[in-house]
């Protein structure tokens, strides 16, 4: 989409803020209209912890702006836009972070639309680069380009460490016998009167049947203001950045945060500028932070996060609308939507879904190699799964999930994002987590009562997806192994009849 841009308006224009635009970067000093629309919370099932965070961020922003802010509560964003137009209020917006909100804004031609903010690369810059790139413009090419342009982690024309990605240094399993990495608990905010009123309102909405929430109402664990975000960033750099790299792909059941930053929420709320986060990590090199950890964090923020934002616009509004699963197609089961593990036996799924139910947040390996892997093997509808991730994760947004789920996790876009499906058996989970030791299933077995549903599911998935994957060179070896399985038919039949993991 080519943004409908107008010149920055004069002092009579009122800046309309949308979700994801709650930080100072989105405020140029004039009057501000903050819209609290019920449709942000009531259109689909949402995790209680996410509703708390996003509504708390909105109302904290209103409090910070003081007399400059007008806070309106409406059913739909369209109602606020219509009211402002009818009352002669001249509005301007920073281009909103979703296709649906951009469509709403463009229904009113008098609203001035400014270019989007909050990312390392502008939409126009990325679109120009993508147009001149090959048909598959890869993340690593975008990341290298950003690093060169910004001079981040560069020694002249060469990357520090000799490679742009040090990912090969960052794949350690968890320490043997450890139940945690032994790091201090992550920084967390202290709730205030605004949070208390938010909780009361959410409870009333739910009681009145206006919303459908799932999951627990956790205490607020993430930053929703710029000051809180600065504290969270400082804490991460000081206490966990050094361990982030080596263990970023590891999972320990009793260590929820591991060494992860927990900064995706404030970045997606717009209260933490990604450039600020990158700069803080790079500065930590001078105080002893390992290069591999710093590079890994910079790659997540300035590489993947930035890239996924731009893919959302580059691929278009209909991206994934007709996506088909590679596994046998099925809708998400009720126990998945309700985060109900009462009948789930597999330790990794139980622990992961329990954590999601309690906190609304998981780190990327739990999302990709447990939840995403299971969904891929079981043929969950990629579009429905994207909505699930968007609404049940506290950092879920309309722009962040499509490429992550439809493209990377489910490989349901013909390979536009990922070069192969992210599927694995139980052996990978056994290597990178501490779940399998206490699980009744055996990650080495694919057939029998104690066969791991991930191991067996992997081969059953390949059996179903084989026609779609034959031309994929990266899948040649797994498909050759599949062809040699003497119990292939029995495994497929076993998994076809499995009702619960």
C-alpha cells in the first residue's frame, strides 16, 4: 500500500493515537485524541493479561498527556472518527499499524495521514529495496543492509566477529541438571490506581457479556509506559543480556523468562523505541557483554521484528487468506482455545499451555517448536491459528503474527517466508528442554502406547505433506528417511486415531 500522506498539519490539528502508538515518538506536542474502542477487546476471545496490558497502556498514556489529551470511549473507532469530523475537529494520524485501521482512517479524506513510525526502516525504504530484490527478499539480506546503513556492530565494512549472524554460537541446550539459569527475576512494574480501575472495568465487561476472555488475570508483568520500558531495558541489559545468546533456544520448565528480554510488549505498544533497545545492547559490549548475545538481540529487533513489520504491508491485506495446512486440515480444538490441559498428557504441551494460560507470554522456542510444531503436525487452520496467537499472547498484534505463523511456523504460504517447515520430532524437544524426563511418552519412540506424539506426529505429518514437499531440497533427506520406515502405515494410522496428546 502506498500511504496517503499529507504535509504535517498546523497547530489546529489533533493527533489521533491508535494502539501501538502510546510512546513519545508518536507525539509531536499538539492536542491528542485517545480512542478507547470496545472493538479492540470484544471481537474475538482474548487473554485477560493482554486486555489488562493494552488497556492499561492506553489509560496511562492519557494520564501522561494531561490536559493535552481528550479520552473518548466508543464502540468502534469509526464512531470516534465520525464524531470528530461532525464537530469540525481537524484530525491527523500516524499511519495505523493494521490493514483494518488504515481502511477506517481512509474512509475520511480530510484526515491527514503521516508516515508510520516505531521501526528501524521506513515503509518506503523497505518497499524500494524489496522492489529491487529477488523474488524472495530474505531477512538476512535486510538485516545486513540495516547493519551496514546504521554502522551497528561493524568494523569498517566488516561485521564484528566476521559474520553478520552469530546464530551458530547461540544454540546451547539448557545446563544439565539445572532447573533455572540462576538469574535474578526480571524487572516488573508496580501496579497503580489506573491498573486497579482497568481490572474493575474488564471484570464488569466480562460479567455483562461484552467480551470473552480466556486465561488467568496475571499481575501486570510488562512495561506499559516509557519510564517503565526504560527500567525494563536497563534491567535486561544488566542482568540477562550476557546469557541471552547461548540459551536463547533453550527451555526450562521452572524458568519462565530464562534470559529473554521481555521487551516485545513495550516495543509493540510503542513505548520503547527499537533503536533505543539496540543502542543499549551495543553499548553493553563495552562492559563485557558477549558479542554473540548482543548480535542475537540486535538481530531479533533490527532484523526479524523490523522485517516482519514490512512483510505485513509488502504481502498485502489478503496474505494467507487462502492458506492451507500441510498436515490433515482441522480447526483448533476447544481445549486449545480454552488453554485447558486437564486431558493433555505430553509434558511439553502441558507446561507450555499452562504457562500461556497463567501469563499470556512464552518465548520464541516454546511458540515455534512446541505450539507451532504441534499445530503444523496436526494440520490446524493457519488463519485461525494466527488469530489465536494474536489474541492470546500479550505481545500479539495484527502485523506481527501473519508472517510468523502462516509463513514461518506453518509454512502455509508456499515458502515466501521460510525455506522449509519448522517441524521436528521429540528428540529436538528432549535436547533443548527439560520436559521429556518426566513425561510418560518416550521421545525416541514413534509407535506404541508410550510413543511421543511429537515424534510419531512428525512422521505422520511428512506422510501427508510429502507431495507438497518433494520439490523442497531442504526436505530431501527427511523424505528419504520417511520412505525407509517399515512401520510408516502403522504410525500414520496411530496418529490419525490419537484424540489427545
